[in-house]
C-alpha cells in the first residue's frame, strides 16, 4: 500500500498530460494519436467536453515558474488546443463545465478560476489556502469544491463568494490527522458523494467515501473496506457508482453506496479517473511516472481489460483524466498526448 506522502500526489507533475479520444459504443482499444505532445510540454490534469467539438483542459506548465497554471480549449474535438489568456500562479488539478459558457477550474493554494463565456477567465476567492482537487456544479449558481485537510466549500452565487462548509485550515500533511478529498459528484440538488482518504499519521490510512442527501450540509461515511487513496468517483444515477484509486483499486456499488465491493482491474498502478457511458460500458485511466494505464469494461466492471494505446512512447505517459460525451471518450495523459478511438 502506498502511504499518503507529505505532499499531495496531484502536485507531482513532471510530464504533460493530454486527451485521448475513443468511440464509446464501437469496439474500443483501437486508438488514433491526435497529438503526441503538447508544444510547450504542459501537463493536462483534467479534461471536459460540452459537445463533440468543444472541450477544455487544465494542468501545469512545468517550465513557467511564475505562472504554472494552464487552461486550454479546443474547438475541433481535441485535435488542436489553444491556451486561455489568463496568468495563473498555481498548478491546476480539476475542471468542471456546466455548459459551453459556465466553467470552473481549481488547483493549489485554494485557487479557483471561472468563465461565463468559455474563453475569458477570472480568479475567484475561495477563502482557503489548501489545495483543491475536485469540483462540481449543480447549476450555474450552486457548486462545491473539495480538497486537502478536510476541505469542502460551497457557493450559491456561481463562485462569486464561497462558503467553507468544513476544513479549510492549512495543516502539515503527514503530521496531522486529516481527510483529503480528491473528487466530488452530485446527481441532483440533494444527493452527492465525495471520495478520498483519511490519514492518521504513523497509525492508519483508510479509503473515504461520504454521501450527502441534504445538498452538502451533512455528510455520512460509507464503508469501503479499503485502505487506498481514492482518486475519483463517478455515479450514473442514484444507485450505480464506481470509485478508483491506488494499487488498481476499483470499487462498485449498485445501491447508492450502501455496499461497496471491489472489482478486479487487472493493474496495480494507481487509477486516477473513471467514467461510464451507461451501466455496462466504462473506462478508467491512471499510471505513474513512466507508465500509463487504460482499462475498459463492457459488463459494468465484472471484467476489466487493459488496453494498449498502440504506441510505445504514448504508453509511457501517465493518464490522469477520462471524459465521455455522447459516443466519444477523451483521456488526458502525459506529454500532451491526445488519442482518439477509431
């Protein structure tokens, strides 16, 4: 088991990440390389599309020391990317778009940026200095962000003002008992989940999934039976959900999290992102420095198959994000790689 280290793993970004595209319903695993590397060797940490052509990515420009945060957008399905005109002093880790106009990006030091037209971005004040990792908006006004040191934030103004629901106090990771939240998702105004890890230094580490049924005012823990850091969570509806994390861990529930059971992923690498097109067809991606992982299922996770991107160089880059829109899938991986399923 990999212990939660003194700095969050999402900050350790040495190589760039980018998007991979695949067709959902046809047989997957046959990939086109749309982009082998980002021109500026940027890391893409999260990817989102609002149509088959319009998408955004966020991440890190490792060689831009003053403004390492990066937001990019595409209007051609991921074949080419343009850099948004905003200087961001913090590395970015998460991204959420409600539609073509309303989007938010999050990252280190409580950084939140927002757009209301899909192109121009403004910084928002989160009131915290902790790293933020997960973000989700129910509508253009109501949203949530989560991160290190028990941090859960909410807004009812589209992010013009944020409220600290819990946490938000800077701590020395590795010294203090704390919960690190890495992902959040809602399926309606009231019901949502967060995922991460609870750490008692030198004593224990346990996977964390918590559920709310009152719009984030209270959160109830759900038993996972696991110890690994959970990196992502995804629900199709109020019953069917999956969570992924360290050591190839995939957890599945068919009753809203009342019971979580492990699925055999076929890998021991960290899985960082998971999405399903329906309750049968899904992808999870991950890896670590020097290796990328793509796993696919067409039976709801009863069986997972490791997929080869078809290029030895591409297979060496860590994959960080998968996103499905309609019948297409995008994956974000190292060195600016962008693949498309064919």
